[in-house]
C-alpha cells in the first residue's frame, strides 16, 4: 500500500465564482486525491517584517518536526524488532489513527491560544517539540542501556568460552590459591591450536610449572586450560599467550558466585521488560505529540504564507488533499496549470500557453522577499505545502 501524502493548499477567495472546494476538487480530479477544507483560526497578524521572520522560523521548525517524528518512528520500529505493522499500530495521535487526526484537525486553543502573538506561538511549539524530543531520547537511551546490559549478561551465560562467565565452569580445586609463589592462569585456546598449545606452553615464558596444564572445559570453538606459573613471571606468560592468540581469562572464585550471577541476570531481565514497556508508551506519546505539533506548525505556515502572498483583507480558502506521492505530482501539475497566473511574472509560458519553470534567480529573490516555496524548494504561484509522515 503506497504511503499517504498530504497537500496543504491556500488560495484567495476572489478567484472563485462558485464553491471553492468544488472548484478545487474539479481541478485536481477525483481520482488524484480526496479534498476537504482545512480549518485555520484567525491569528494576530503583526508587522510585515515579523511575518517574514515567522515564515523563516516556521520552515526551520517544520524540518525539526519531521526529524523528531522520524526518530520516534525509527525508535518504535527498533523496539518492536523491526515489525512495521506493529509499529504502525502504535502511531496514534490523540487516541486517533494519524490519518483520522489530520482529516479532523482542529487547532488546540487550550494549549496554543490564538489571541497570542505569532512569535509566542512559534516559541511555544518549538519548546513543546524540544521537550518531547528530549523525553523520547532519554527513555530510549535508558532502554538501550538496559538492553545492552542484559545482552552482556546473557553472553556471559550462553556465549563461548572466550566470553561466557567461568563461574559455573571452573572447579575451584583446580586452582592454586593462597600461595606466596605460585598462581593459576586460565587460558582459552582455539580448538584447532590445542596441540600447539600443549607442545609449547611450558617454554613460552620462564618458570611455567611443567605439565601443569589441565583441560577445564571445551566447546565447539575453544578449549579452556588451567596453567600454573611462578608469580614473578606471570605477566610475561600472559603476554606471550596473547602473542600466540591464546586468550587469558580473569577469574576469581567467589562462594555463591553462580547463584549471584543468576540473580543479577533475572534482575536485569525484569528491569529490561519494565523499561521496554515504558519506552513503548513514551514512543506512543512521542509520536502523538510530534505529529500534533507538526500539524500546528503546518497550520501557522499556511496562515503566514497566505498573508504574505494575498495580503489584506484576509479572505482565503485552505484545503487538505489526501493523496499518494505518485498522484501528488498530478495534483501539483493540475494546480500549476490552473492557478499559475497568481504568480504574475514568476511563471512564464511557452507558445502553446503551457507553464514553464521560473528561473533560479527569480525564485531566490522571491524567497528572500518572504514569498515561500514548496517543499521541494521550488516556487509555487500559490500557498502549497506537502507532508508525508514517516
């Protein structure tokens, strides 16, 4: 199933003789997308210079919303083992599917009062986005840390002899303990190098106790040996083992160590399950909040751009078109063909009357003057934005 793309379009009412939505629907074609009115409150307009600054700030904030929503989506999918269907089920906004939220969007006047200056609304949305980004990041970092700790403990229990815990493997009677001069080292040797080890371990360093090598354990890849040396030459012996690609293992017998390791594994496994649930809930909240903030940012972008383009008195129609990435191109082409004249000299026409692209220098001048561009950084003759949720 192709992804959904939402198009936000604003046009001045003066260009319509009949119902604006019906005219827009006829223009884009019923097969290319579903269209409905998009409600935009009457905000405080302020000065022209402030509007131009707001347009720039909102464009940056829009990119921030997209980045946060993408991170939340990636985090949800990661915590659900890459299952896209399960992740999609978590993507609800204000207890509604994301599409239903967008198609029934209403400005949240309790959180973002419309009687406040636009700059204050932009700042509040920015703070809300930063807060939810921080909350999601902190919780998923906590989960990843606990998950890594659990994985390390499980490797100690189930890995090969080079990584797993030696507590349940080594018989303490094999070790020389409490000796002033001797100590026992545990060395992991690749099984295919076992004969070489037995032939040479006594001579790779001074003061290795002859015939002291005892096989402790073996798995599919490695063999674990205990070897006794004099303490004063232990460092040299261990270094020579490393040079031979034999791995010394640190081990100290602790009474009850096996049981303690199991208790620690059980504790961290329980903590991992708990934090997993918290991270999943935080991911749901993060998705809901980031999409709601994004929808409010889009609303402000349409409003500000409408004022900058069409001026006062503010009489316009804003519409939401639900379509697909493929069909969106057809919608855009139809809108350009019908409403390109709103751009004045920004759009030229060829001999057959077809719209030609504006030149880059003119687009740059218009952008610098506060006249916005579409999501592809291409000037449009009317207010037009695209949104596709990750």
